C-alpha cells in the first residue's frame, strides 16, 4: 500500500486474504483531511475475455464492426444475474449489445458483450495498446473490473 498525503491522502493496493498471488479485491482509498472524509472503492476482479475462443485476441481498429468480449461466470460468480450491464465500460464507452451464453463451454452462462470498434477508437484505442480494461458494477453497486490482452492487427488484414 502506498499513502501520499498533503492536503488530502490517497492509497491503493490489493487485498491478499490467503496467498500473496491470490488477489480477491483491489481497492482505492481517498482521505480528505480538510473535510474529514474517507472514501473506499473496492473492486471485485472478473474474468474478462476479449474475443472469446481466441488465444491471440486480434483486433482491427479499422473495422466498422464490433469487438466481442465476455465476462465469464464461475462457481462463485454468475455474470448474467450479478452484473449491471448498463454500467460496463471500456475506455469510458458503454456496450452496444449483449447476450447470455456459455462462451467457454463450462456449462455456466456467461455475458457476451459487444463494443463498437469505432467508438473505442474515438475514445482512444490505438495501435500501441496491448491490454484493454473493463470496469462496471454489480447489481448491488459493487465495483467490478477485468483486463485482457489484445493484439492490434493492421487495417488491411
């Protein structure tokens, strides 16, 4: 944890409830000394899969189509019933459409989501990107976040 204080303080880090490599939650703490306020933003990590079924996640920024991604369910997290899809964003852009399907073949329903490529490009997606991050909330208002690697391919391929 890092803490930096002048007129206000901020901290961020990970909570390690069991093993150091098992991050269950990330958090950000803000301390406003002038107003005596403390804010804590705790995020539940979700499994976020760009181009489900692809190992390399190629993405053509010149495409007029959509970027398919998925939030995967597991034994403890049921993405379709727990995620507030209206809060999901990549680069500050909301989703175009979504469906419920088992994208990874584990017998659990997942959320399959689509973002319009050109909206993501307009928001800052570029050829130097190697990771895309997703952020949103559960239906109970808890922050969720996930990240996956992406491989930008030339527009003519």
